[in-house]
C-alpha cells in the first residue's frame, strides 16, 4: 500500500481495520490536493487556480438521511424527536460493509481541529474518497501546524465514501445515502453523497453535543468584531440563505467566521478555518470580498456553470442548483481575524428569511423575546440548500439549526438566556426575506437596507431612535432610521392590500403559537408570557 504525506506512524489509517488499500495520502497541502483532484478527473481548473466540481444528484444536505446510533452512554441526552436513530448492530454492519468497500481504493486523510480555542477544540481525522473533499475540509476546519501532526491523536474519525451505497434494510437507514454518528465509537460514516457540506456539518453536530457539558454554547451563526477592538463583537444566527456569510463579511469590521461558533465565558471562537458561501447571483459589486475568493487558488466552486473556453463563471445560472457554493480558507477574506476569536458579543442578530413578508427588517428583542425567537427559529428553507427544496418553504428550525442539534432545544436556549443575562447583550430580529408581499408577490429585502440597519445597531445609534410596539409580536420596531425609507420599516405599509397583510400576519402568529407549544413546559414564565402574547 502506498502511503504519502505527513502522518502519525503510530496511528495510521489501519486503526480502522482497513487493509488492501491502493494508497493513503496523509495531510496533503493545498497544491497537492488541487493537483490530485485535477489528475483524477474529479474537478476542472478554474480561473486563478480555483477548483470547479459537481456533486451529482446531491446538491445540498440530506438531513433525513442523518442518523445517531442509540447507545447507552448518550441516548438519554439525544433529542430523538428530531434525530433519526440507528441500532448499534446496524451501525456495526454498516461499518464492516463500508470498510470492505474501501478495499483497493485510494483515500485522502486530513488531521484537523474543530475549534479555534485550544481549550475547547476537537481533534478530527477525516478520511475521504475524493481529493477535492480533502481540500474542502482542509479549508473548512482548522489546520494544525505541520510540527503538530506527528503527535496528532484523533478524538473522532469521519469516513466519507460517496461511492458506497447503503442498504436501508441491512443497515437500518432510510435510503442509499447515509450519515451515521456514533458518539461512543467516536466515528461518523458518510456514504452515497458527494455533497461536501455533510463533512463540515458532521463536525458541527459533534461540537453541538459535546460543548454544552463544558458550559460552552455552540451556535449556528457568523461573527465579527470592530476592527481593532475584539470586545465589540457581534454574532449573526441564521440558517443557510439568511445572510450569515454575506452580512458578517463587512469590510469595516473584522471577520471571525461565517457559520459555526462557540460562546465561552471569555468570548466567541470560530469552529472553522474557512467559509462556505452561497454564490447564486454573486456579484463583484454587491459582495466584493466573497466574489474575489472565487478566483483564488484552491477555492472550491460547487455546481456552478463555467464557460469551458474562458473559464468564466456565470453566477446567475441556477440550472444545476440554486445552492451553488464556494469554499475557501478564512484568510482569503482580507479583514479576517488571525485568531478566529473575539470577546463577548455585545449585539446578537437573529436572521430570518420571512417568505410571508410580515416581519419588519429589524426589531429589538427583550431577553425573554430573544429566547422565544431563538427556540422558534422561524425562517424559510431557501431553494437548493436541502435536497428537494425548489422554492422558499416557511419552517421553524429551533435554535436556527435544528438539523445539527443532537440535544433538546431547551439546552441551547437556556445557555443563550444565561449568557445574555450575564453579559447584557442586545438582541435583534432581522428579516432578510421578503417585503411588499408574500412569496410570489413580494421582493427580497434590499441588502443595502439590511446593512444600514445593522450598522446603526452596531454603532449604537439605533438604540437612540424612536420605537413602536409591533401589534403582532410585541417587539420594538424603529419608526425612522437615517438612510432607510420609513415605509419599509412598517411591513404593512409595503403591501398594496393592508387587509391581506393583516390576514397573513394573523396566520403567521398562529403558526408561531402552535410551534412553540412544544416548549411551553420547558421555559420560564417570562418566555411563556411572550408565547401567550403572540398567540
């Protein structure tokens, strides 16, 4: 068996019981992985040395194919209503069959950290069948120094074999696609999908399970801080498509990270070492920092349409998927933090894509309202981010990240409540969805409006304006903000038919109330009162 690259000789891949591999390539750096992906026919070379790939039938995550093994040491902590279980004996069969499938094939191994804070980071070994997957995860996780690799001891191992197709009856899963997590065996098995996002979201799930026991709140959010002042930090909760990456990539502030963070007693830290940004309708004018990464060496462009002669990308072409993406290391953003850490967040933004066109572009929340909206996690699944989603679908994704939450939502909600109470952070609900009507009639909230309102919140000037009480949800909404049309601050005034707005708003309020009933027994009286007011 051929072995190349740097690795820990005492802990080779054979620890998994794999034998007869054609080759194992350890900890290849970016040029090595780019070259391998091109030579193996997995990718095409784009402008600037970018890597252009296609992910096949899976152009988004497959959350319904994600399973957690029901094991004695962890089953009492798992939110089984939202996580599919897998029997331990089925996982064993899946493991043995996947290992047998690996025989005779080449694999790429990356030893990486999940988490920028050395006190809380997780050592992860990722074994991939595709060279570009190794490049992707090398971008997205934290890269150890080369001298650290000799002593690297993985706490969890991820094995990803896109060519392996699961057998639902034999392996206890839903389809030929499978993501199976064993907390006791410290192992994640992924098969039947080439969508690289499954790799990073698996690590997020691990940290979401492990960190609450250490008093750390894991967050599906982006984060930045004022340039030159790490204590002026802000976090942006939100599901894919709500603007986490775009809004945190602010040239006037320092980027901590775009998707996944932890909140400790000292501040926030990025779980990742890179960004995974949507590129549909990406333009140099509106998002120059992200656009620039698409022509940088090693950036991975997924499912975009490229001119074979000029190698130019048509970012407006969604013929393959709405969920076109670019993955790149954090340092490709010129104002990215070198440490990927910041202080306690002074402002917390909860981003929602409101496909009803009911919510205002920004609203100020009390601590109780913050917990209510955090547990509600109202947004819309944006086209392409999950398999089968072709247009915005209103949904409630608790903690703005239900697919990645192995524990019950109240665990994360209580952590947020306690940290807000301890540090006095100001919370805002921000709609980046529709204005002027519901889906089919309304238009997307102008990004310039959203950025203006966020800037006012961050510099403190928004707190000084006049606010009104929203009649539907009871939160405070600014009446007038410099640089923003007054009409857009009052969604009802943007609708041609105010009565239709009232009817739609009542429908949304009812949806909130019905959804929140599941948390009623698990929250305090202050949050319960918010729920009753909304109802």
